[in-house]
C-alpha cells in the first residue's frame, strides 16, 4: 500500500508552514530580548552582564550602608518617658512640678534626668544608665520612668 504523492506533499507543506511559524515566533522573541534594536545577541548579553555587575555592586554598597545605619540606630535614643510627681506631699509645697525623665537606647544605655521643685529652689540631677541600671541609687519615680522608657524603646 503506497501513500499517494499528494499526501506526502500536503504533509511536507504543513511541516514547512509550522517551521515558518516557529521561526517567526522565535524572531519576535529575539527582537523583544534585544529591545527592538539591531544588535547581535552577544552584545546584548554583554550589556546585561555589565548591568548585572553594576546592580550587584549597588546592592552590596546598600547592604553595608544599611548595616551602619542599624548600628547607629541601636545607639540612638529610642525610649523617652517622663514621670511627674510631688516629692513634698505632706506640706503642700511643690505640686506636681518635679519630674524624672529617662532617655535610653535599644541596648539599655542612656541617662535619667530628675528635677525636684520647691518654692525656694529647683534641683536637677542626672544619673547615667548602663544596661538599664545605674551605679547611683534611684528613686521610685526614676525607676518607673526608666522602665517605661525601656518598654517604649523595645516597642
């Protein structure tokens, strides 16, 4: 049983049409890759490599910069809290004009500044803070402001 020549001719014509369609599709994709320019594939790949190298350098520089920013932020003041109080509750002098303010960073270092107000004078005190504690004795109000500042620094 012999296949008529006409069928072979139809099959070859169909294969030729498919090959032409595949070639047109390939040309469209290649032009899209080359950006519509009449460049060679080698020059386009070379440009892409250069751009990738520049992007990689920029990313590395950005990562280093962000790491330095992170280190600086950890040392900057991130928690501030103020407690107002009356140290002379019994005799009525002073009111709630006295205060204790804590300034701390993420690592728990900073300072507590306190002011005691009376009608005659105002006294100001500063106590350095390391790791959320001070080598100087702290009042109840100073400890409270430090604890609240610690909580706001970690939030």
